[in-house]
C-alpha cells in the first residue's frame, strides 16, 4: 500500500516539474522575443541618429567652408529664408534638415531628423557659433569702355594698322606693345602699373616712340581686371513645329506675339522673310538650330527680344537680322561650340553673347551692336565692319587684318592689327545689353565682410 502511494506521489511531482518547465520556457521565449525586439528598436534608433548627424554635418561643412564666398549679409539672408529641406535618401534611411539663425546668441542651429522605416525618427541639433571677419572696403570699379582698347596682355600693330584713341595694356612684360611699319596709336598709351615704357614698348631701332604713339606713354593708375557677366540659363518654353522657309514669297512666315516658344530648327533660304512680332514688352524665343542661308529676319514691335540659340547659328549670302532696327532691341545668346561666322554681305543689328564660341567676321559682314564672348578668339578681316558699343572678350585674342574697320571699344586678352585695319574709338555704351558696373574691378579690389563659423555642441 505504501509502495502504491509512493508511485502516485512521484507522478504528481513529475507533472509539477513539467508544468514549471513549460511556464519557464514560455517566459524565456517571451523574454528572448522582447529582448530581440528591443535590440532591433535600439539599432533602428541608432541608425536614424547617425543619419540625422550625417545630414547636419553636410550642411555644417557647407556653412563653415562657404565655397560660394557669401558675404555676411548674403549668408544671413540665405539662412534666414531657407525652408526645411526635402527628404534625402541615404543607405536604408533618409533625413531632412532645417537651418535657423539665433540672432540673440549669434549662432546657427542645424536641426536634422533621421528616419528609418515609418516608425523611427530621431532629431539632432548641431550649433555653430558665428564670428564676423571684417574685410577692406572695395575700391570703385574702373570704367569699362574708356579707351579704344584695353588688353590684359600683348598689343601688336603693324603694316599701317591704327588705333584712333587711347590704348592700354595691363602687362609690364618686355615688348608687350610691339609696333612697326606704319602702325599708329593716335592717343595716349597706358601700360601696366609700375611698368617701364622703354621696356614695354618695342619699336624699330631707327624710330622714336613719338613716331608710333602721338600721345603720352605712361603706367596706368591702378591695376585692372574684367570679368564676364553671368551667362543666363536658357528658359524652358512651349515647343512649336520647326520652320523651313523656302520657295516663293508666299512662303514668308510670321511668328505671332502669342507667347514665348521653342523651335528645334528654323531654316531660311531662297530670300524668304521671317517676321517676329515682339509686341511692346519682352519676348523670348529659343531655337536649337538657326540657319539663315539666304533671307531676312524682321523684328516687328517695340519690345525687347531675347533670342536663345542652343547648338548652331549661321548666316550666309546677304542675309540680314533686324536690318534698319534698333541695336538695343535684340540680344542673341549662343550656347553652341561652333564658331560664329558672319561673312559675305550679312548684317546683324543687335548684340551677341556667345558663351564659349569664337567669332569670325569676314568679307563685308557687319555687326551693329555689341559682341560679348567667353571664347578665345575674335577675328575681323577683309572689308568686314562693326559699329559696336563694345567688344567685350576678356579671354580672347582679337585679330584685325586687311581692311577691317571697327568703331567702338574693345576689352580683350590680346590684340593684333595688321594691314589697313582700323580701330576707331567711340565711347557710346548706352546700348550695352548687360550692367556695365558688373564687368570691371579696379585697383586692388577690397574684400567684403565675411562670416566664419565654428562647431559647438550636439543636442
């Protein structure tokens, strides 16, 4: 009887042990699952934290290095008006940044938030302290077109080439100005600051300086430099069907004043005429390729006309653009790489701004207006003529040859005139299409006040 009771007791103990083991296993499983979830949550939190720090670090790096050389006021205006950024993807997460300026403490707060999935976001704040660094007052800008020609480098005149008006070079290198034959500068010659006229001017041994320069030869008052104006971003415009004008007079075409537009190609031949109505305000037309083989483009109205050419511009025969019109009415912006070549009896009445292209005027081709280019070469030859308010080509070598004549003023890297070439100074610049004051720096340009920033603490 006692043995039977012992067996029953053993079974009860076994059942209790099994129950406890089951409960303990369940508890361990729940603990393990909760721990794993906690670790995963912590991992997401850390990932979001470092994403946020990466975003803040990137913005802080820009502000500290100030690669765009913003002045104190420009940086303040930029930061004060900056909205919260859109989300930026990085790795398996994303972040966005908001910058604010603390005027009381003269500091900048960069608030960056990192995101992992849709349920984990971590904000961080990096503070930058602000220190004003005072600069020197900038000097006044030098006049842009106050001479017949000013170059940063050499001037070469030979074989009867003449400059009618004052000429100048920023160079003080030996033989920077070389003249022979019947060459003449009918006015003063200015050389680089602190330059020696006897060293800079190179003339034949038999001659005296007065044989070639009718005025004084002396150093310029202060150093000069000229910069290209900002090249405009071409607008996105409504696309229209390309135009190919040829055949009889019935094929002449008019572009009505019904909105700015884009043409992939405009071709004019057979003496046809394209009339562009610009109304009385401002009109923009953009063309991929403009090829005026033989024909005219007439501008109708009193408004300003901006012509944007992407890839190719050419004129031939006796083609004319804006013949008899106002030089200040048209500005053509040319973004192609091919040289602009106006030859034959072509005529362009307006201003041309070539981003990188060179310019060649040959034969009896004419430009009446202004020429601005970031290219390295401007050439005039034969009977070509330009009645221009200015050739502004600070990176270019300008060459005149044959019977080429020019009325206006020139800014260039270098100048060469040969044969019967003539540069006749006319200081009229009221039709220049871009702000004059933005093109020149005189003396030793001053440094505006800037702001420096230093990292402080993360929050």
